[in-house]
C-alpha cells in the first residue's frame, strides 16, 4: 500500500487575539455574550459571529450618499 500524504498543520495563532499595553492584557476581538469571556467573535465585513454558539451580530448598513 502507498503511504498517506501528510498535510502540514498550521500552529494556533491565539497570540494575535491579545495585546500587552502598559503591563495590562488587552483583548482585541469582542467576546461572545452567550459563551462569556475567553470565547471570541470573528469580525467580518458586515457581521460579528461566534463560532462556538453561532451567535451573530449584524453591523448597521451605512446610508449611501448621493
């Protein structure tokens, strides 16, 4: 039998969710109101979504100026 092709996994990038400023930890993304602190919401173009619970907040559409 032929060997399976191994796919390289990318490491977790949770360090991108935090920032240290003046000795304090700052969370960059908003947290999910259903899941609580520690579960972040993904920020998209027109919405914020929680991947664990499926909770979604839609951003308000900006009126187009003519």
